[in-house]
């Protein structure tokens, strides 16, 4: 009864390895919420951390399945990771389906796996089909390399925003902000009531603009940082280096996109 969220997940699932202390702390902090920002630098474990969060949210009834959005090169890596997780009751492993290929091939893929892994491009292109096929189910999203959704005018942003209305969402990225404007998208996803709209954000944080409307000075940066921390965690690799294992090299085999393979050959 007094188990932490991490312990509850570990009570049901067997993973290839234990999480590090800082990862456990952040997972426990994220698990009560349906929105989570894993702003962890490369190599600090955001894939494993976010999977624990997702499984806990599923155990709480927040999601029956998950869509994992990734760059194409990470499709197989994510699927293998999910499939390595076992149920402790001996009923098998978690299932992961890679949703890719030609339109005809994609139409033949069953969307019944625990985790459906796909690229952002395929998610946008097949949005209506996916939405209709999974209608009636609560399907959360894990957006890896989450800077792909930071532009509020992009189809990536709009598709993920529409899908996750009332559904759980995790954004994974270790990439620092290149423009303070980008902070708005992250906060709007993870703490949607903080800013009413982009105009509200601009009035609070833009101190001056040039003749073209481009911000040249910012204000209330302490408040912006505070808002960026809502439902999110930030891991700087050098700060947790002493908790990380030695470097291991794992060869990753992946299939090139057909057009890419043709060009490569």
C-alpha cells in the first residue's frame, strides 16, 4: 500500500536494468500527472524514465495504449526497448508495433500493441486514419525528440495538441531552447492553463521588439523559468555523472527508408 509509483511499476514489470537514484526520484515526481516533460540531456535515461511514467499512468487507467513519436532512425530502438520489458506474472512481454511503410503496408498493420512507434511525418499524414482506428480508446503520446513540436504553427504541434486533449502526454528532449519563444509551446502542452494564449505569453515576457515584430528584449524570466518547471524535470548529464554507469557501445541496426536506401546504393 505504501509503495512508490516506481515500486508499483516494478512490482508488475521486469526491466533489463534498475533506474539510477535521480531517475527514480524524477519518475516518482512525474507519475501522479498526465503531462510530463523529461528535459534530460542525451544519455541520462529519458527513454527508460518516460516508459516507467507511461506504464504507471496506464496502471492508473489514464491510457490503454501509447503512441511513441520518434525520428525514423529510432523506430527499431524504441520497439526493442519496449519488447524487452516483461510481465512478472509470466504472461509475456510488452508489445510494440512499428507503424511505417507504404500506405498499403500501413493499412495492413494491426494497431493493437501496447506501444505503437512511428515517425512524426507518418503521424501527421495518417492522423485521421489513426484517430478513427483508435477511437474510443485512451491512447497517450510519448513525443521523443520533443523539439519537433515546439513551433506552434507547425502541423506536428497541432496534431499532438489535438490528439492529447484529455489524454496523457510526455515530451522528451535534452535540446536547450534556441529561442525563448519556444518555451510557450512546451508550457502550453504541460501546463495549459498558465498562459491563456500566445498574446498573453508575449505581454508577460516580451519587453521590446524590432520593426518586424521579432523580440529583442525579454522580461519576467524568473516567472518563465518557474512555468517551464511545471510538470517537468531537467537533467544535466554532468550533474549526475557519478550515478551513471561506464560507457557501453551497442551497435544499432536499422532499415533505411526505401527512398534513402535507393539513394545510398
